DNA sequence: TTCCTTGCAAAACTTTTGCATTAAA
DNA sequence: TTTAATGCAAAAGTTTTGCAAGGAA
C-alpha cells in the first residue's frame, strides 16, 4: 500500500494522482501512463525541474519512459498551461509546477530557484506598453549572491 | 574616408572605434582586430544581437572571424561587464550592448526586445532576501502580445 | 480500423573545447 | 621569445523530429 501521507505531510500519492487526472482532463490532455508518471512527479509539489532530472527520476523509479516522450510531454503540458517553462540562465529549460502568477529568486551560487509570491512584490509604476500591445505576463527574476560577511 | 556621420545621426565610425577602445582598455581587454570588429558592431548603438547574427554580419562585411572567436569574445565581454547576456526564451543567448541597469519588453509575436529604462519601473515593495544573500540584480521581462482590436 | 502515443535513433541547433597556427608584446 | 588570440573541426549538451511499433478508442 502506498496511500500513506509522507513525512512532510504532503498529499498522499492517491490524492496527487487524482489531482493530476483532474487537471489533465480540464486541459483536454489524455491521461496516458507516461503522462501520468510525469505529471504526478512534477505536480506533487511546487518545484522546478529540468527535463533531464525528470527523465532520471522516472528511470530510477523503474518507469519505462523515453527522452522524446519526456520532452514532448513537457511541451504539451506547458502549451496547455498545466506547467510553466522558465528561461533562467539559457543553459536549459526549467519546468515549474506552479502556474499561479509568481516571481523567482535565483541563487547564482547554487543555481536554486525559489518562488516569490505575488503579494511580496508591488509595482508603483510600470511602463506604458507600445501601441497595439498589451501585457501577457511579467517575468521577474531577482538574482542573489552570497552576502560578504 | 568613412568619418561621416550616418543618416541616423549616429556617432561616426571613428568615434565608435575610439569609444570601444577606451571601454575595452577600461576592462583590461586587449583590443585585437577581431575583438574590435565585434565591439564596434555591437556597441555602436543600444541593441540586442545573437552570436549567429554577429557572425553573419561580420562575414557579410568581409571580416575573417571564426564562430569560436565570436562566442569566446562575447563571453569575454560579458564576463568583464562590457556587454550583458540575456536569457529571454531559452532558444539562444542575446547580447545586450546596454549595460546600464534597465528592463525589457519582449514582443512574443515578433521576438523583438525593447529596452525599458529604469525610471519607467518603480517597485513599491520587494521581498526580503533569504538569509545570507543580497540582490545581485533584477531581471524584469514584460511579455507583450498583440492587443485584440 | 483509425488515430494517437511511445521509443529509439538520428538530426538539429547552440555553445564549448582541443589543438595547431598565427599574431602580438 | 614568450604569451595570448584565432581558426578550424570536433565534441558536448539540449531539444526536436522521423518513423516504425504499440496501444487505446
């Protein structure tokens, strides 16, 4: 049985599974076995994972998934708004399970990304958009360095 | 002679050259022929260029430059603060000749980047940084879509 | 049957690197 | 003469694609 709540108090696997199925259905994405594996891994909590990390994690846990399917699935999820793709440093894409509006800290020393909730940032003033355009979204990345002590 | 001012009123090539030499000297970068070509191209005005665009432009104008040198030089410039490297969409790096603090509009339809001067954005509130860290820089990209008319 | 999904391998693309050659100090 | 910069080709890393095989409707 794997219906227990884990040591962090995270939602039980069954609940995550159900949650993923519901969200995929809402997006009109057919819940195949591989997609469910990727979704349950990524959507289990707010996190930022790369395609390679997801592939490695799935392989480690014994799943049979190809690299092509991981990439295709992540692109599919992102295009349907199930996850969000981030461009942080250009070296690779990061996939964010949190699609609610939010911003990021980027720790330059470790590479770690940390979510910044919307209420933590307030704009007093934003530039007027060019004619014929409107704001689709705002990407804010606050780069962090180690404070010299 | 190519010391005329061009039709846009931009600085004359000689002035740009001198400007580049001075800035490279300030950064302790030896002004070799290839570096000067890349610098005069990129630093002639505020703009965003990819490595391939720079390589193509140099080749078109008859310069003998290798791809490796273009990449190595751009990395060198960026590491010395002569230019700024941007991660906008993950597909490739963009090199920004404007190293003064500023933000960007990103037109999703055309891919075009537009500078947003600092005074156009004011933060009323920013999140507290995690312990032991301080802000190194703030990257703000305002994504634009075409306004439905 | 028909359509969609998957895996595998190959390809595409951007960027980096090794090394011999060239240019500069 | 000694060090640094360049060009070329190859390699590396990430992501996409073609196609045959498998699976669901």
